[in-house]
């Protein structure tokens, strides 16, 4: 069978049963059913049962299952009930189910984000251009391509206007390939030499063109290596890596304590009976399981996933979980002006030169499309120029029929211009538009009253003054020029050949209004210790005017141009980067230098971008931010975060959310480690003193009820009032930074002391006089269980803020209240329902004992409040010094 690249365009279209106008919607739907969606095969997902089995493979749960087996053997030998075994198995089952549910929620959140960031492409359907999801493409579709687009499927090139495609992902060739439409000779042409084909996974970096889709999904060249691409790499966040290391360290410490308790208990017992060995082994193993914060990593992942979902609802789509942590450290936000700080609704409000000729030049030297309903589709600046033509009585579709485009030199950011050549009755005419200073430099004449007059220095200065006057009003100014080709179509369509000896036509000044919410967001940045930096290709005067209005700069000396940056070395720029808040007339490579300069200063930097040439700077930044509306597919794919509304205020909101999430993760860590520490210390001290604080099932119950649910509730805590009033945290801060390690230590000791006091009081009330307990005290154990359970629950309220008083917080965490009420009810049921109490080995306690146990548990709140007050006072004194 003949390959598409060896066939003519007409043969390919005929073979695919389509034409240059694309498929009808009805035919496309039929082919979609036949070929399936245009997507690569994903790795098979685990079933619910497989996930459940995966949860049971957790080392700590395996130890617990081993303990259940030992307990079962012990019960068989002693002819006792299997209550303890049943409870242990129920705890294992609940832990596994909880893990599966949490994993499913996290996966659902990520899938939702992937749906939100689904790739799109421009396709001809029923002869009309539509934007649709790339997954709906079918063979025979005609796709329109331009610089910045990701190629959505494999296809044969039908049109190419200087189009170049980056194919490194497939061929390893880093130099973009120029594409043409002619057939190739030979049946075995290597992938990199198929210059009339475009392939999924590549990206258009220059020019524009059209292709007809020849293969989709797994039939594409990329589909042939889908086995590799389908393996989604699950990246651990820096915080999760720190927590894994912490968990490993804690595990070793706890296991060492457990071994010590096991040996000590056996030595104290004096006799090595099978029953005593198994009983001591059960205490040590259950203590290890209860003390190790095995749910910590899961809690962190769930909190991050919930936060990411919340961000997506506020137009900040996080593509990598690592970005959430980094957001909280952001110190510099480098932002594009157009569409991010402004509304991206350009409108021509001033112009110079003949309106008819200027409107024609701006309308035809333009890739925006005027739809039949009068709307204009395209890049905002070009759309504004087409609307300017419409307002001048010009219809682009009619103009294109009268003067069809014959050749072009597409826009390039380095020369800041584009040119198109159009056929006329008496020859060809070239229209050029671009930055006024660049266009004017290439003009030898100017148009006035229907005549082409020689350009003079006086006229040049007059045009420059008109340009500055518009720029001073924060207008974006573009110039238009023409060139007649009476001898026929130019022999060379290179920019160097076309864009010389031009005739200046006029200027068009347009404005993109500032987004009303951005000014407040800029102020919020400054309050939060974040430096806002504006980067734009606009004229310096325009940039300064906008920046002043937004409060980004106070003095024009804080603005610099791209040409001035060229005179600075990277080392010099790193030294001077803090001087500048506005960069004007920059090229994409300047963005990379700006990001790297800030990073050399040690600043965590975010960078926004939309064009394909912005991808390197976005990748270089700590947080790469792509534009969801105007951004190209290539830019979105390398970004850490995509703005669904292209709004700067959304970035600032995401930073605040990132800080809230990180704060809440630290609160959960502090709560879990303090609680686990109290359990370890309690059992350790009680063993040394010669009495049993709690049985294994008691520790398992406390661990299940008082760990997971309050920790997750703390992850949902609202942001603290000063979250955007404090400077960004250093990115190299450890988990225990800011006094967290000290807080965990004293709070764990506090809960331990309260629990031990409760046990001693219970024992003394049981015997009727004061004595230090020995062995097992039923009342003491029951009161200690109640006190430790509720003490940890009450302590979770302390964790709503590390330093602020819980009574000063204006918001309420309803989920935390539900966790407390539910825990109190469950604990009461365990103590008061006879058959359950018997299963746990509890004895009925009087209401007095019940009240004392709860009263002791509540003490954790005032004690921590007193410590917090001392810490705040100490902090104020340090500031005064």
C-alpha cells in the first residue's frame, strides 16, 4: 500500500474520502465510532479489589495481621474468646477501606484536572472552522496549524506558509523541520525526512499551515511507542519525601522502644511462659502500629488533592502536585501584561494616516478570521485590527476575495513584524505591520494624500512623536506599510528580501483595559512580601504607564528595555535584577535570563507565558504558569499551573491557597506526631512503673479514631487571617521549622502526663485510697482510655493555629466539630454498651469518674493556650529588639 508521504495531496484526500473543506459532523461522528477517540492507550487501572489488596501489603498492616494470628493461637490454647482478634481484623479492614477511598478521591481529582486541561485544536467541520478537543479527531479531518500549536494527530501537509515543526520527541532532531506539500520519492523514507507529514507529539514553532489527519490514537507514530508513554510517572513532592524519611526515622525509634518494652516486660514477669511471651509480644506490636504515623503520607496526598481541586474551581489548574508546595514559597511573580494584567480586549482608539488604506493593510496583513455572524476569531491584537477595519466599512472576507493572499512572511518575535503579499488586477501589493520603530526603520517613503513621498528625517521624527504620544496614553501602537510589486510575485519570500524599501502608511493605537481586580491583587502581593514584575513586548512608555496605574512601579527608572538587557552579562543582570519591576520590548530569550537572574538571587520565581517561545522561561521558573485561553498547547504542557481565565489575580489567589494548604499540612503533622508521641511515652512510662496503661485493642481504637479524621479535618481548615500578610517561607525550611519540633515535644509530653494522672486517679478511686498502681487497674485503664481519646480530640482544636489563640479565630471548622462529637459518641458507646465494653475489657465507671476523665482531657486546651500566649509575647519582644 502506497504511503501518504509518497502520494499527492489529492490522492491522500481521495484515499481518506474527504476534501479540503473537511468532514461533515455526521461523517465525523460515524468515523469516531469506527476508529475510537484520538488518545493513547493508558496504563490499566487497578480494580477496587486490587487496590484493597495493595493496602493490605502495607508493612504495618502486615505486622498487625501477624499480631491477630498470634492472638488467635493464644485464644485457642487458652480457650478464650476471639473478641480481640475480631477487633484487630476490623481495624485492619477499616484502615484498608479508608486507604482505598482516599486513593480513589485523589485519582478522581487528578482525572478532573486532566479533563480541564484537555488539548484542543482548530478543525474544519461542515466547511466551518471550529475549536474542539483533540481526542475527537478522526482520519479525514482537516486541521489548521499555527505557531504554538501541538500537532494533535498524524497528518499529511496540505498547506504550508513557512511552517516549521519541532519533532525532537519523535526523531531526536532538535532543529525544527521546514514543511512542504509535495510528495516524496521512495517507499522507505525515515521519519525525520518526511517533510510533508506532521506527527502527534510534535509542535509548530513557526508559520502556519493545514493538514489532513491520516492516523489517530494508537495508530499514530506516537502510538507505536505508547507502551513507554503510557507509564505515568507518579512524582513524589519534596514534602512527601521529607515525610517518608521522617516516617523511617520514627519507625526505627519506635521499634527500638518496642523491643525494649518487650524485653523489659519479660524480665519483670520473671517466667517465660508461652502466654506471657505472646501477651508481651502483642503489646509491643500493637504499640508499634499505633505509634507510627502510617497515615501521614496519605493525609498529605489527600489534603493536596483537595486543595488542587479547590484551586481548579477558582480557575487555577494545578498540573503537578509539587506546584502546590512551591506556591507557598513564591517570592517573585514575573507576569506578562497582555491578558494577564489586562482584559485582553484590544480596541483601536487612535490612528494616523488614511483610514481606508490603514484599515485595509491592518485587515489583510492579519491571520484573524471574521465569522459569518460578524464575530472575529483570533489573537486579540489582530482581532482588534480586523474590528477596526469593520468600523471603517471594510469586510475582511470581501477584501480577501478581491485581494487573495499569494505569499507571506509570518510574524516573528525577533523582528516584530509580519508581511503578506496579495494579488491585484495590476500586480501584487505587500502589506506589512509591526512595531512602529522596526517598520519605520525599513521605510524609504511615506503615503500622504494618495501619493508616495520620500521619507525625510523631519517626517520620521514626526511619526516617532505621534508614536510616543500614543504610547504615553498606555496605547499599544502598531505601524502599517505597503510595497508594490508591479513586475510580478517576488522571487524570494524571505523577510530580509520583502521588508525593505517600504512606504509608511500610518499608526493604529489600541488599548487593553486593566483588569479591575488586578490592582488589589498587586497590593496583596506587596503585603505578602511578593515582588510583582511586569514583562511585555510593548513600548517602554506604554509599559511604564500601565505599571504605574497598577502600582507595580513608582519611578520610570525601575523599567528597562530588552536592548538594555543585551548589554548586561548574566552576572551583571543577577546583581541588578532587583532594581527593575518592568521589562519592555523583551524577546522570549530575555525571559529566561530574567528568571535565572532572580533564581541566582535565591528567590523562588513564578513566570507566566502563552506563546511557544515562552516555554523555555516557563520551564526554567520554579512555578511555570501557562495561559488557559490564549496559551498554546506547548506552553500549557510545560507549565506547572494553567490559568483558566488568564488572570494575574488568580495567581495571587493560588499563592494564598498554596500557603493555606502548607499550613494545614503542618498542622496535621504536628497533631499526628504529638498524638503518637503521647501513646508511645504513655505505654513506655507505664511499663517502667510496672502497670499496664492500655491493652492493644485500646491503642488501635484510639489510633483509628483520633488520628485520621481530625487530621483530615485540619487539612480543610480555612486560611488564617495573616496568611497573605507574612513573608514567604524559605523553600529550604525543614518540617520542624518555626518551633514545630518543640511544640510536638511538649504537647506529646503534656498528653502523656494527663493520661497517666487519669489512670492513677481511676486506680485510687477503685481501691478507695492512694497508692501507685501495679499490674492492671480496670477503672484506671478505662479512665486513661477515655482521657487519651478525648485529649487528642480536644488537642486537634489547638492545632487550628500554631500560634494564635483558638478563641480568637473568627471561622469555624464544622468538620472538626463533627469529628469531636463522633469520637465522643463512639468512645461513650465503647464504654457504656455492655457487650462492647466487655469485648474491650472495660468496667463500668461512675459519672464522677467519667467527668474527671473528660475534665482532665479538656486541660490540654488551656495549657496550650498559656504556652501560645508566652510564645506570642516572646515574639513581640524579639521584634522590638
